[in-house]
């Protein structure tokens, strides 16, 4: 049986650490329709104030985010071999995303390129019993799906232990290929991330691990961060201490419109910016506009709504439809730009949360928008 934590304990205990009193929050999730309706109920001045906050915060917080599109040589050789043997069961865009995630981990010093050996050499060599290869941790893939990210990682970087966390059952999984590698220990944990206690996974005790996830939708990113760092439950008077077994992290975030205030890791970040939980949910609703756009070419996120806001203010608050009409009249490019800015602000809060825990962390664009508009990658490693 997969180990679990007490249902509902995470949110309650996290509030003590952050100093945020959310005891009145409902336990249910806030749906997209509820977020939209709350936005429509805003007055025009309230709406304009929210947009001005978003523009200001994005300009001050998100100016140093860099592109980091990676294709490591070892992954390139693996892809080429798979194409020649017709063994790649997924689309090219997914392959490029997986390779860039691993390449960013390699550049960040978390992964070593199979200690300089070719993938074929790693697959046939067996480690000495009880001995771990230097620099090669166990891997936990959160929201693993069919496990194809882990398959590329195991083949290219010589991983010995793999844990796939996924609540759903999938056909055509990478498990069959992974189990053919005799040097690899594979374990599937069929459980919701919210219920997983890594300290109770017997085969993971005392083993350094690397946490990865490709497109962890909405709150799944926050739940994964909390799963890796359960010490947030401690009293706020205690200093944060790093998980001794934590070896690194790479999470490709996505579906920010599904984020929930009750799960978000860094409520204090938003509150310190002067944002309310209602404004947080409005921001998450705006993010859906980013992925609704046409991504055949890169869309600038420098477009702002200042001129549009000025015209709105001049018109006043007389329209009966108010904010609903304002939203419907916004140009598609402005809607998309606003959506992208909101996505970055949400992920910057997560980045700050990791850094507050003493980690060396960064946030990058890991693939071009033409491959995927969901192109944010959180990377972290122990600072020592």
C-alpha cells in the first residue's frame, strides 16, 4: 500500500508557517467559472487597479528571465538512434521538451552526462551491489504519465533508481522498456501527489533524489514542491532547513489557470505585493489567454495595457456590463500578453519560495513558444 499523509493537513499547517490566516477559506476548489464571475463583479476602477498592479509587478520582477533552449549531445544521439530504429512512441515537440529539461539540469550541475559514457554503455553495465554511482541520484518523476521523460533520463544519464508518481493508470507506458534495463530499479507510486509522504516510502529512505516533472498542471506544481520539502509544516520561528536527501529539481509548470490559492506555496509573496486571494484567482484566470493565442511565432510579453486602461478610465464606470465588456473588447494580442505576464508572476512566487529554503534556483524559458507556450522551467539544487 502506498504511504499517505492525513488528508487536508497540508493547507492548515502551511498557513502557520507563512503567518497567513486562511481559516475561513472553503475547502472546495475555485472553478474557472467562479473566477470569471468574480472578475465580472469587479468595478471598473478595481479592474484597472488590478491591471496596473500586474503591469508593475511584471516589469519589476520578471525582467531577468532568460531563454535556455538545450539539446544535450547525449540526448541528440539517443533521439537519432530512436528515429533510426523507429522506437520513439511520442511526438517531436515532446522529445525536444524532454531533452531541454535534462539539458538544463546538466548545465545547472545537477546531472552528469552518464559520467562521460555513451547511453549504450550505461544500459549494459551493472553497478556493484550496494554502491551508488557518484553524482547519479534516484529520480522521482511527479505527474509521470507514461514515463517518457524518465525513459530518456534513464537511458542517457545512467540513473539506477526510478520512482514514477501518477494517480492515473496509463496504457503504452515506458515501464516495459525501463524494466528491460537490469541495472534499473523501477517503482510506480499510484497516488495523488497531495497524499504522498516521501519519508514513508521505504525504498527511498536515505537515498538522494532528483525531482522532475514535465507539465505539472496548476496546483500539482505547488503540491510537488511541498512534497519535496515537508519542513514547511514546522513552526514559523524555526529556520528553514533543506531536505538532506534533496539533490535537485526541474519542474515544467503549466495550466496556471488551474492554480488554487489554498495550494499555492507562496501566499506571502502575493500578500506582500498587496494582492488579495481574489486578485490571485483573477490572475490565474487571465493566464488561460496566453495558451489561447496563436503561437506560430513568438508573442512579445512587453505589450502593455496602459493606453487601453487610459481610454477605459476616460469612459468611466457607466456601462452596465462594466468589466465583462472591457474584457470582450480587448485585442487578442493584449489579452495574450496579459496572460503571459500573469503566468510569470505566479512562477516567480514559486521561485522565491525555493530560494527562501536556501536553494540555488532559477526560472527559464526552456523551449520556444512555437514548440509549446507552456515553456517555463523551475530548476533548483542545494546551494552547497
